[in-house]
């Protein structure tokens, strides 16, 4: 129900504040303009393609995806929602490096123990 929550939050925003942001905020206007331009580019590209080609066309998909992202971002900014926090990408990498280090240490300890046991026989 993520969309329902977003719609209710948008409905709670004061219409005058939203209109002021639409008129005054250059970032909102820039995102709206970019989104509309990408939608226009997607429409022009889709008009010349056949249906089965349009479905598989990466450039058309990119135009639509970027248009939706720009319009979504303009809507978020217009209703006064802060931008989302960036995902912690380095945390996963550091966990992977630590896990690989522990695995290498365990493997090395196991090999050393096996070598000592073989030497005693």
C-alpha cells in the first residue's frame, strides 16, 4: 500500500504551498521540463517503432524511465517531501570483505591443523 500512503500524504499537503513551489522552485520546474521532454522523446520514438520492437527497445525504455523519475522527483519536491536517504552501498561491500577474510582465515587455520596432524603421524 505504498502508493496509497504517498497519495494520502500528497492530499494532506496544502494546495497553496504546492502551487507556490510549482511557480517559485526552479528545481521543480527543471524536473517537470526534463520529464515532459523525455516523455515527448519517448512518444516520438514509439511512434516510428512497431509494437514488438517498442517493447524491446532499450532507448525507449530509458526515456520512459527517466521521464517517470523526473516527474516523480518534481512531485516529491512540490509537496515538500525531503529526498530519500541514499542506500548504504559500502556497508555491503565491507561485510563481504570481512566475511571473505574470516573464511580465508578459517581455511588457513584448517590447513595448518591438517598439516600438523599429518606431520605427527
